[in-house]
C-alpha cells in the first residue's frame, strides 16, 4: 500500500480515526482507555458507535491491530502503516491550521 493510499484511507473517515491513531501512538489501549485519552487530550467525546466503527475501519485498513483480549477488553495497537498515515494526516492539518491562522491574522 502506498503512502498516498494510506493517507487517503485515513482522510475518508476523518477525525475520529485520526483521534484513535493519535491515542494509540503512545501505546496499546482498549476502547474505554482510548475514549478517555481522546477526551482528556482533545476535549472530544467519542461515542461507542463512532469509536468501534473507527476501530473496525482502522483494522480493515491495516493501520491498527487487535491484540489478544485481556478478560473482556480488547486492546489495539498502531501499526507502522498507521504511524505513517497519522503523520501524513497531521502534516496535512498542519498546513490547514497554518493557513487558517495566517488568514485570521493570528500568525
């Protein structure tokens, strides 16, 4: 899979997927821990449907993998492809933020 295709795959489902990848970028987590981390770091509350829909899409695209279950909880881990997709997504949004700040006179 090319870098372009990976980043396009991330962009297709947008912000929730990026937030999940960002949460997993510092280590494996299960669903509740991802939700709590995203809320703490960004103020965004991911609902269960949004979270598990994003997890499913990220697994399907090879950007994260499900690890063996810990009792009832299933942790997930970001893959090297997921790190590349997150980096491309953040770079793209960095340009958006820079343009927005400049146009608003903040830069």
